[in-house]
């Protein structure tokens, strides 16, 4: 708690205005922000001067020059690794530890556990690994004294704590490079119903959108992310019922059902793969692919050409979907059994993975029940 108090004093001295809120440790969520009094909608609860953000432009010039071909992500991470200013120590003191990050982020898990991730999480992880590898190749050449594990820690901090910010000077950069670190605001956890976040040239402002009772946690919305995305990029998932953007990929269970010729046909119309299910429905791509499995070629083509009503075949399409979901359910059970008998990594890593498979199983079971 002392570190939090020191951060708040430090922030106040730098012009941060904190109104009716305070950071506090919360079980399973690191530090979060709670209301210290009842709050009304439209109250500005945090105002952070833009001049105290850590951005590309206030990163020491030698780092920017040495990494001129790197991403802003790599530059900010490198500057965290090299930072020795005692002033920054006050901010850094509330960051999750390297051990926390190693446990939370699947990229740092043992490969045996990574292999047990669901398909979408695995492909997100592969993309993340490619980004880290590209960044690390440039940083390790420019700064051989930085160790890979230290860089990875800083890279994840930047990945999970930066805000989108754009000014006249940065607007020409690619969107992914509009990232800045900001103190205190980086302690808000994520919820789909978060507070409003806005910025202009002088301030970042976080504002309530609903009444909030004293003691309740306040959130911001990191984006419309599925739980696979949240797990890989932020190291947590939300209970399925609390995440309206959760979805799961059916490719592993649906794609093997097509002949080579059918696959070619689907590829030709741009409908091969990325078959997604959310808590309401299977996507249009999935419906189209399933219809190919249970209708004649002519019927299937006619629906595509708009001369046959797609509802005509809905019952058989639903039956085919249930079969696919039953295969998915079987696989989810197998993964959960594997996890039960697995001692790799630590209990928190295994529990995060287990939670994800349980959410998947829940969505699959609810869809099967609805369709039957
Ligand atoms: C911007 S930080 C938020 C503050 C963070 N809890 C801390 O202790 O510094 C983002 C990280 O907080 C955690 N987090 C955010 N929202 C969460 C949630 N709803 N449930 C669990 N953890 C969450 C994740 O570890 C994520 O990577």
C-alpha cells in the first residue's frame, strides 16, 4: 500500500487530478481502481496531463536513433529496460512483477501448456511471438547488454498498459505506433462496460458513464476483445457471460469434414476457414460451409445466388452444426482431462487455461441445447 500512496503523491505533484477514486489491490486482478465515494454519471474521475505521458517523442534521443527502424512498442520497452531515473521508480513500483507477467502471459508459459491453448489463442500467440522476435532482433543488436527476459518483461508491460494517443506530430505513424504509457490510468482493469476515456492535446480524461457505489471497482474498456485475445494479450479472461465479444473458432472440427473439391469451391468464394461461433449464433461463413455439407450442390449454389431462401435448410444446417459442436465438446473434455493430469508450469497458468476451456465448453453446450 505504501507504494500506492507514494504513487498518488507523486502523481498529484505532476498535475494528475484524482477525483473520488483510488487504486487498491484486488484478488485475482492485481491492482484496480475503486470508488472512494458514491459517484454520479459524467464525473471526471481522473485527469492526466499529456506532458507526463511516456511517448515516442520524449524517449531519450539515443534510444530513438539506435532503434530508428523499430516499432514504438520496442522503443518504449527498451526505454523501460534502460530507465534509471529515481522519479520513474515511483511509477514502476506498482507494476506487476516479472514473476506475475511470466505467469499471466501465455507467451512465457512452457510450450507443453501453449500446445493446450485453443486454436484462436494459439494463432494469436504465434502472431505475438513474431512481433516480439522482430522487435528483439533489432533491440538485441543495438543493446547487447539488455537480457531477453528483461526485454520480454518490458515488452509485455507496454503491450498490456499502453493507451492509444495521437497528436498532430504522430498522426502519420501507423496506428499500432500510437501508443503511450500513462501513470495511474494504467491501473484501471478492463470491463466491457467501462468508463469513457478521452484525450486532447493537454489531458487524458476518464469519466464515469453510470452511477458507481463507494467501494465498487471502476473499469475502462480495452477494446471489443474475445477471451482468447484477452488471454494472449493481457493474461486474463472474463467469465463467458460477462464478455459479449467472446467467440470460438470451429475450424479444427469443421474443416476436416470437406473434400478437396469442396474446399476449393469454398476457397474460390472466399469462405474457407475462420468459422466462428459466439453466444448468439454461428457466423454466416459457418452457415454457408455447413450448408454445403448437408444440401445438394445446386441447393447450396442457389442460396449463394439468392434464388433459394436460406431458412429452407436451417434445420439440417443446425443438425450439422450440432455434430460439429459435439466433436468440439469432446475435444474440450479431453483438453480438460489433460490439464487435470498436467503438472507443467504453475497452478495459476493451468487454472487460466482451464478457465478458458470451461468457457468454451459452456458456449458449446449452450448452443447445442438451444439448437436441439
Ligand atoms: C492496464 S493493467 C491494469 C492494472 C493491473 N491490474 C495492475 O495491477 O497493474 C492491465 C492488466 O490488468 C489485469 N486485468 C485487467 N482487467 C482485468 C480483469 N477484468 N480481470 C482480471 N485481470 C485484469 C491484466 O493482468 C492486464 O494485463
